[in-house]
């Protein structure tokens, strides 16, 4: 079982952190904003807004990550928690996924 990591970052801080990391990766490659925007298929102004404010659509963030060869890291997000036993794993496999919430 993996430990739960406590974070004090909210959505705004996390988006700013992602923007800072994307900018650092871009600069590490020696690319201008225009170069990354072109490779990602986004506008330079949208990329600038993301890098300076952290505000961007999920699609833009994924395109930028793809252009920076880091898209695979997003595949690890929002995974179900690991099963704690074989019985729990079997129960998950036998039970159909709910189509909507109840609460």
C-alpha cells in the first residue's frame, strides 16, 4: 500500500507550479515561447498566459506536455487506489462500474 502524501497546494498553486516547471523545461531546451507554441500547436499568447499565470485549459497543458516529451506523466493521474488484497481485486473485477453518483 502506498502512503498518502499530504500536500498544502491548492489548485491555483499547483497550476502555477506546473507552469513554472513547463517554462523551466522549455528554457532548458533553449526554446522560445514561439518555438514551444508551434511544436505544441497552441498560440504563443495562450502559452504566455499559462507560463505567467498558470491559467490554461487542460488541453493546452497536455499539448505543451506532449511537445516537451512529458505527456506520459499525466497517465499516472487519477488512478484508482491499489487493491489491498486479492479479494478486493476480485471484487472490483466482478462489480460493474457505477454510471453515476448517489450522493
